[in-house]
């Protein structure tokens, strides 16, 4: 595939700036912010960029590939699109835009339980190649039905989220009325009027809704009732007792997302997970925690032969992806980077961002004289 992208936006930082100018402030701050004082949000990327790689210029080197095999499938790059909640709030129809782009570029797209497109639609667009992230329902019949829907849709991987035992304390969202239950303030309405492109696209695609959960919602919920429904229906707390029936029901690959400690990685092995995503939820849950790359450094060394080790949080470029792979990740995921892309460029945003990151990563591999992403640990300084 010939990789082409818009040279006006050659970095994720450029996409972020463009996105900020195109969407209402409340939507941008929901996407852009961390929790509390944003300490871990910034630590994530800062710690990744402390990692240095060593080139081997005199090596008998021919060419590099960005392809990586994961769970029996060969992907065209060692990165995928992470699950993000309420994607349609940030840019209308963005789950479908990103799913189509991921399928075109042969990288994984993970659909969130609480995003704005449903399993069936995304599976149709990706011919059954999308992964599904389960935010664990507290009611058994809902959990069983959602997992069954993912299986019928052909999802090859179920990703179980473990790092939301409570909602993160996010001051911007409180100020903007985006806590549950959400509320539309006069300030938000004025922000919408100032972003006509976003407003027109929202009118075209409709008000964003938790599409995966529609079959379980009583009809005619107002915003106050929606908040109550979400609180009653979901419990982010996981333990061995809650995980076992999920492992028993799901016959495909099972991944635990949100692992930030050796203890949880060991438990994942014991409970029969096939892989883990080392993550701190993009710095949106625990400001006092360590960066994801710091967690990865200890977990990967100890458990790389027992699980597929993946990582998200803080990655913003091809060099960042290379650094994470050098530290022991088999695969990486990004959420904000792709949402900046669609918020900045609409229908072209997914294709642009994936192409840009592939080109950046390929340049790093060629500069290092590293033939494959799997060889990057040998270049770690």
C-alpha cells in the first residue's frame, strides 16, 4: 500500500492543534485531559522519551518491515487503535471512520463498550476483525449477552478492562458538565455554535449515544436516569471470581487491559489470559501512579514468555512506538492520537494518522538498521 498523508499535519501534535480549533471546548477537554492535576498524563510521554536507541550503521542491512504477528494474525504495523469511550462526542461517526481505516491498513481496532457505535456495525465494517473491549456489567445476563454478541460478530479478541474500579477525578469534565449524569450548559451550547462543522456533522449523524447498550436501556431515559442506569449497570471492579465466568464463556483470545503491576500480571497468567495491555488509561484514572512505560519495563522482562505483552498510554509518534517495543512490548495501542486525527481531518483522519505513524516507524527502523520491530530490544541503550 502506498502510504500518503497530508503534509500540513505531519505529527500528532499538529493534529492536536487542528482538532482543538475544530471541536467544542468541552469535547476537546474530554479527549485531551487526564485526571486531577494531569501529572501522570504528562509523565507517560516524558518517560517514554527518555528511552534511547542505538543504530548499527555498518550492519549488512537490506530493508525493514513493520509487520508483526500477534495471536496468529500478521498485522501490517505493531500498533492499533485503543478503545475510547464516547468517540462520537469528540467527532461524529468517529468509531466507523477509525474502524474502516484500521481494516484498510490491516491493524487492530478495539471497540469500547461505552462508545457510540455498536459491535454489529463495526464488525460489518471490519469483516469480523475488530476486537471488543468489555467494561464489565454488574448484571450477569447483560454480560453474557454482550459477550455472545461479540462472538457472533466474529471478534477474534475480547479485551477485559480492569483499571476503572472508580471513575477518574477529572476537573475539566466536572466544569463542562460531562460527568454522569451529563448536562448541557449555556456555555456548552455557545461552544457548539462556534464550531459549525462539528455541529453540522452531529446533526447529520445524530446525537451520540451508548449504542452497544441500547438493547439493555429502558426507553425514554432522560440524562438524570442515564447516569443512574450507568451506575447500576456497570461495576469496573474485577477479581478472580468475576473473571472466571468470562474466561469460561469466551472461546477466543482474552486480553486484560489496564495492568500496571507485577501482581496483576501474575494473576492474569493464573486466570488464563492470553495477553495483557500494560496501561494507566492514558493518565485518566490515577495521577499518583507510575507511567505505563515504567510498569512495562518490569512486567515485560518477567512475563514475556507467558503472555503477549502489549502497551498503551503516552505514545504519540513512530519513535515512541519503537521505544515501547524496545522496552519489551510486543504490540502497542493509541487512543488520543487517532481521535486527534479524526477531530482534525474528519473522514480522512484515520487513514492519515495510520499512514503517518507507519512512515515514522519505518524511518526509525531504517535509521537504526533494524529489520523488524521484534529486533528493537537489541537496539536499546
